[in-house]
C-alpha cells in the first residue's frame, strides 16, 4: 500500500514540475510558433539545404546507409 502511495506522489510531483517548465520556457523564449515542415523548392532554406547539406549527406551517409544491401544498413 505504501508503495502505491509513493508512486502516486512521485507521478503527481513530476506532472506539476512539468507544468512549471512550460511557463518558464514561454517567459524566456516566447510562445511556440510552429512552422510547416515542407518548404517550397524555391525557398531560401530549401535552397541552402540542397546546396550545402545534401552533398555532405550524399558523400558521407548515403554511401553506407542508402539502400537495403548497403554495408551499414
């Protein structure tokens, strides 16, 4: 019985602590502003990804992890 009470108290403590964190984050960084995950192809961020990040991924990652019969699948 004591074990169940301790578990309930621990869970309630964790839940109340999490609610305070959100308020502090909003105060420090402002409210969240979600953006769409897909960008148009002519967007500046998409262009930067295509020009700077994609070549690195193709040279370093896709070589080993690119398909089912790859070395490090």
